[in-house]
C-alpha cells in the first residue's frame, strides 16, 4: 500500500524539477503502482491534509508550500519558477529550494509590486510585513481561502485600510524576516522522504518557539495532525 510519505515526496520532487505536478498515470509509472492505488493514495493524502485535489478529479491543486494554479506569489530561482500559495508558503518554497530566490507579489494583492530577495539565506527587504487574518484553528475549513489572505504589505497602516476595505478582521502582523525564519523551520523538512505532517502539539510548540502568541495562532490540541 502506497504511504503518505512516499507519495508526498514524489509529488514535491517532480514539482521542483519540472514546475508542475505529475498526473495519476505518471505517478503510477514513477512509483510502480497501479493508477487505482495512486488515486486511492491521493485521496488518503488529502484526508491527511497533505495535499488539496481538484474538486472533481484526483489532480493536485495545492501541495504546501506550492500552488499548481496561478497566485499572487511567483517564486523564481536559477532552476525555474513556481507559485506559492501565500507569503508564508512562498518563503517555504525558498526554504525547500535552498538557493537564491526572488519572490514577486503585490501589496495586499492589489497594491504596488513588491519584490523579495533571498540571497545567501538573507532576506531583503526585511521590513516588509505579513498579515495573518485567519485563525489557525480554522485554516483547513477552506485552506485555499486561508492562504489567499496571507499577504505582504509595506506598513501596518496599509493592513488596517485593507481590512476595512475588504471587511476582514485584522489578525496577526509579523515582520517578513521573522516569518522567513519560521517558514524555514516549518517547511524545511517537507522534502524528507520520511515526511509526516506536524501533529497539533508539534505545531503549537513551533508557534511558541517563534513567539507566535497572537490569538490567531492558538490551537486546540484535540486531534492528530495540523
């Protein structure tokens, strides 16, 4: 039986090398499995919150930190280009690539163009801010929406105006440089062939390690995986 770790690694490795996610037939050939077993494993991985599939087919839509549909975050390196789901995920892509990258986005998804550079592990401009409006306890209620709201801004005043304009409650605001360190820890092992989702307890401990104490980051430790 195809397990989560093997399938997750195969998909991520293919995305990094080719720029897109493999289809069921390609995964079956790559993993020496039947297409029926790959489909079963994909839906099981989705239940595990390891992947998001298209609503009507076993086709990868999101495998964090990558989006396989266009987003407001384009991550570029010498090897290619990828879409990140959000500001946090885009930094996670950079952490997985382990090379110099640029991330192109816009302030609040409708303002001026912002370009983030990570060179030799150092991020510029560090003074940018990332807004996290959706409580993590509800992140997987609609994870596509959750990710779409984690955006970069130049100032907190911009965030206040954005929240008022879109009738979205203000959440936590963190410096870009801090979330780069956090994302490196959170996503740094996602390419490990023995990858497993963080448990809720592990997620809480990582949040605490990085001082993420705003109510947005609170978790109820009453389940298995984040």
